[in-house]
C-alpha cells in the first residue's frame, strides 16, 4: 500500500512490491496501467485532469455534436476494479532521476522503482505563442468548450450586426492546418452552417458562412496517399469548404489573419482571397503540435536528447539511455519504426501507437522485474482514418493482403464503427451511437449550450 509520509511524501510499506509511477492517463498511460492488472506491482497514475479523454472525437464536442461526458471517463472509475492502482490528481513539476522521485505542484513526492512518462502533447504555434489567444487549438475539453463558444457566438453576433463587412467577418471561419483534425473540423463547420442552423435565424443566412481550410503544404491529409488526399479535397469542396493550399499564415489577431500564398491572385468581393488579409473572428488552430513541456524537464533530469518538437529520444525498448527504469511513451516519445525494406521512421503521434507503446513499456517493466531482458518495441501501423462530413470519409488500411484504400459512404461507416469500438465504456458507446443517429436523421446538434463560465469573448 502507498501511504502519506511527512514532507509530504507518498511511500510504500515493507512489502516492497515494485512501485510504478505513470505520469498521464491518456491512451498510453491508460494502457500501461491496465497491463499491470493482477500483477504484483504497486501502480500510481498521476494526471492533471480527473478524466481520460477520447481525443479523436474531441472535435465533435467543439462543434456541438456530442456532450463532453460522451467521450470522457473518470480515471477513478476506470481503475475501480484494479486494486493495485492508485489515482492521483496533480501536476508533475519535478523529476529527480537520481533519487527516483517525482514531485507534484502541491509538494507531494512520489518515489518510484519504475517510471512511465506519458504526458502527451500540446499546441505548437511555431514560435508565435501570442496567436494562441486568437486561435485556440484542440487538445482538452476546455479547448473544445472555448471553440464551441466562439463558433456559436459568431453566428449570434452576426444576427445582431448591421454593417455588411463586419457581418461577413463574423460569418468567416478559418481552420489552420489540413491534417485529420483540421479536415474534420472544417467539414463539420460547413455542415453546421448549411444544415444544422437552417431556419433558426431571421436576419442572416447561416449557409452564407465562409469556411476556410488553410494548409501550408501542397495537399490536405499529407500523411495519406495522394489518391485519398485528392478524394478528401473533392469531398471538402463539395461541402462548400474553401481550401487554400501552399498558404502560410503570417499573422493572427482579434480581427483576422494574414496569409501568404505564392502566385495567388486577388479574389472578387464574393469570395475570400487566397492571399493577403482575411477578416474573420473565429480562427481554429490545427497546424502543429509539440511535446508536453515535461519532456524537456525529463531531458534535464536524465541527460536524454530531445528533437525540435520536444519529443524525448528513447531506446528500442522505450527506456532512456542510462536510465532503464524510466520509459517514455505516446506523443512524448521519439521512437523509431522499423519496416522491412524501408528506412526507419518516427512512430507517428496517433492513439494506436500510444496504446501499443503503453502496453510494451509495462510488459518490459514486468520482464525487468523478473530478471529477463527487455524486448524492442515494434509498432504495428493499422492505417489512417479521417471523416470529412456526412457520408464522407477516407480510409487507408494496412492489411496482410496489402493496402486497402477507399472513400465515401463506406469509409464513413467504417470510421463511425471503428470509433464506437474504441470508445471507453458501454454507456459512452450507446450514448454516442444514439446522438449520431439522431444527428444523421435530423441534422441537429443538441450540445449547443454556451455560458460565460466557458470563456470570455475577445475584446
């Protein structure tokens, strides 16, 4: 058992079962803790929030398609039937590798025999952190609530606005970054404007809203094959999304964004220019991610190397050089994937990879405790999915028979059932399925409640 000691410090009594501390209860941390079920170890899971979040569906909370409890589960509920796991709500601010101790913001100290760091990632504004005030990213429930507030209040403000130029700016939505999150967000925004809000306003036509998807590269969904990227582009344009490729955002403020696009021509008054100033009041950032700041803290404590994104370079077994008792998993880890006939590539920061890393790190801790050699991590790439809108998605699967790529309605159904399957808990699956069925037949999104508690409008 773990008990509180003076200091304050959390320690362990004389039974001396191996003490495992897991920092973060995202996909990697959760899978690692579950792997220890029934094992003779004492596990402590520390997270800044009291819930595990199913991030692939977070954009649906931001766009009022799902309520927050549908994609989140209390950490304590998840481990209620796993008596060797203790859950703590706290923020890790110190790692003492020499003393094998983790320090929390409230002064609590957690000694460990083995440490798994699964702190995940955060937003990256490529050195322009001041943009975060005007262009929130999407990583937490708080982010989702703020984005939902901005989207809905833009329509409400446009209903009150009498100046045509200001109204047009209020009805212009810019999503920066055309990865899966950006594509899904832009497609859903277009559906909200053209279907969900139909007939609800008297002074504006919501379907006149301009939804922009701005990407600095040459195509959307660049991690997917060009054929699927092209299909995604077609489906986005069919929904009414205005896609701007090879467009670089150079400034973001409260009234809009500045975009540079080589060789672009000025657009007429009915469209949004591909380059230059774009007046808009709702900007969503989906262009970049960086590893949790805990990565640099860990590097300082252990001498480990980090890349430019702050990811910690790990050994093949996911441990740190010179510190086999410390493992790093998920978005925070720079691990290499080795595929036959291909050069090593970094393991992508996706949920399946985090889950696999969490299980592998836990298994290696058990092997090490038993005096056995650890095994190198082998990433199994199952492919990529991205939904674009109603009956629209793209799927790229890696199967033993070869790649399986398809798009359209069948891809959308595959995406839907895959996400239902991986949701945490039967209740969440049932609620999400019912909400999706209702939204499909009615075009409505009922999680459209905002309050001042969720944020304040920009001045």
